């Protein structure tokens, strides 16, 4: 995996984790709300999973935020990466 891809996945995972913790949700609860397995959420948060568009929508829904809010946060973070 190239370095920039890895950094983006890690930045996204970190943002998901921050938003999950802010909402006082466990990985299991977020997984339930997003209709995804807890281990999948864990992989996303660790930056080892590259979520599909469908999973992205499900994660945002589970966090009760919009996809654009999630991606805006990622865009701001990724500007620090490049």
C-alpha cells in the first residue's frame, strides 16, 4: 500500500474513532447502529480497512452525522498529510 493511501485511511479511521468517542459509543454500538460488524469498525478505525461508499454512508448514519460532515473533516485532515 502506498504511503499516502495508508495515511488517508489512518486519518479517516482516527476521525471515525474521535466522533464515536465524542458520542460515547462503543465500537459494538456503532457497528449495531451502522449495520456493520464491530470488527469492521475496528479495522476502519485502525486504518486497515478501506470502506466502500455504502459502508461510509452506514458509518455516518450510525454516528448520526452526514457523509459530507465526515468527509469535510477528512478533507481538512488530509491537507495536513499532503
